[in-house]
């Protein structure tokens, strides 16, 4: 039986035993700044990584300048690099999310300030920039979406009709209320809103809608639901227009929309402090896990171990809170991704500064952090990777060979990190 990863479309086929060991730790990059934001298991048993690259030397090939570009690396199941490409123009272009598509190619999203080389259009400041790639990583088509302000693409999924839904932040104020397929209450919005854009299979826009209030609303992940609608999750500090029950400061904000973008319901989860959701996945019983971090210790948050905890909530398809759970120690601990394993467990990636509570070891200022939980949220194991400087994990998946691969960034050169090529490097590590 194949189970599907939480907000990706790749099947996950194995799991690993408790208390995994470090299989390898690698850093990649050049003399400047690199990092990885998203990893997927590929249909050939390997994996693909998306991030962004500034360097034009070291491990980076065929990059013409030192502006930031999307960076994709494709590995086979034995962790051998098969190909890498950078994509972008002469300005700031940063990749955030990657999926494998039904034709064995790829689709990627992030944001771009460029309007040359690979990028054919820019509407002002940052635009959503979507690229459809073939199986070998060559661009088949690319599209930019945005207005005069900073419009940041954060997530992409392939939909049941072989199109795509993309989401990110729309700078509503700079767009002067544009961004909805039909003019509605746009003028009442301000700042940054959740922006959802439905594309057909060739990247043509079918509809777009934005959701939020007069403050800052940032979506970080999406998933298609069984009724062909969508759940968008992220953080909101608004308490007006589309946001009706803010608990205080930023909350986990969950928006349910129809297949045509109609807002069906919205829910806020959190306490009186800052609570931010970063990833969503479907659970084994048809509900949903949402992971992020919380600084609260009231309202929906019943326990907090320190300054910030990794926070996991389970909600029903109707948005009812089923249960919630904190993980961490007395310092700052955050969650960034969640994906399902074949044994009905879940892998969570994040980072930690703690050396107590659920944490057994911390190597420095901030470590990459992986946890495995069961379907009831019980902690099965946790592992930190890093050195004396700052190291983050942004995503993690389980591979067919019973190993876990996690990616992020590192600026250390000690502890678990043997080399550093520049200011910060793309980090890859494996547990088995």
C-alpha cells in the first residue's frame, strides 16, 4: 500500500526504526549564500531539492552571476547527484517549493525580481514565479504573477484536473485592490493577504482570489481536500474582513475554499502571542495535521515549554480542533514541515535552540531538528544536527531505502558539519 506525503504528491514507501543514526551530512555551495527549502521523493526512487543559490563557484555550475537564482539538484536513490540547474535572471530570484508532476517532470514556485534570461516578465518588485520543468530539469514554460508590490509565492500543488493551485502573499495595498478574478471587497483589505491562483495544465490563469484582513496574512502551504476544495494554512494577525476570531497577535489561520476559490470557512488557532503555521498534511483517519510554532501558553495552547515551541494541531475536515501538542525545551523551537511514513507515523522538520525538555542535545546557537511522532502525536524519537553556528532544517521525507533525507541551511564548520564553503551552505543530511 502506498501512502501520500502530507502536502506533496510523491508516495512514501518505507519507514525507519527508532533512534536512527546519522547516515551522512553534506554541505553544498560556493563562497556566498545557498540554502534548500523543499525536497520531494521522485518516482525513480531518488529525490529532488529546491532552494536558492547566490554563488557562481564551488559546487555551483553554469551560473552567470552572483544574484540569487532558483537552484534544483536531482539525486538518485544512492545519493549520487544526477543533475543541477539554476534558473532566474539578473535580479533576486528565490525558489521555495517543488513538486513532481504527473508526467514525471517538476513544477517549482518562489519569487522573482527579474525580467531577463529565464524570466520573461516582471510586474514590479517581487512576483510569484512558476516554472514547469521536464524530467531532465529543462524549462517547458514559466509564468509570473503579481503587481507593483512584493508578491511572494510559497506553495504549489498539482490539482485533480492536472492543473495547479499556487499560493503566497499578495501585497494588496500595492496592487490597489487587484488580485481577485471579480471585484468584491478588495478595497477593505490592506497589507499582505493569502493569494490563491488556479492555473490550467499549461500555466494559464483560470481564477485568482485573495483572503485576509487589514494586517499581515501569510500563507505557507496548501492541500486539496476530498471534495476538490482546498485548505490554505499560514499565519494572520488580522481581526477583520475575512478573519473573524483572532486569538491575539499572529494565529494559525486556516482557510477552506471551494474548487472555484469561494471562501467556505476560516478558523484561527493559537493564543495571545505569536503562533505561525507552516505545513499541513492529511492524517490516516481523514483529518489534518498542521505544524508550526507557538509563543503562547493560553487559549488553544495548553502547554508551552519555553520561549517558543514546535506546535502541532489536529483538525477535522470542518476545521474543528481535535487536539494539540507542543514539543521543545526552554528556548526557541520551531516546526517547518511534516510528512507521513508508511508505518502511519510522521516526520517533522524544524530547528531548536533548546537543551532540555524534549531535546537531548544541542550543538550550538541553533540546530536542525527532526522528530518522528505516531498518529496520536506521541514523540517516538528526535535528532539534532548542527555545529556551533546556525543550522536549520526546512523539509524532510522518507525514502524507499528506509532512510530519511532532510534539507536546510548551515553556517557551521564543526560538530556534525565538516565543511563550509561560504557564508551559508545548502545542508543535506540523512538518518537511517
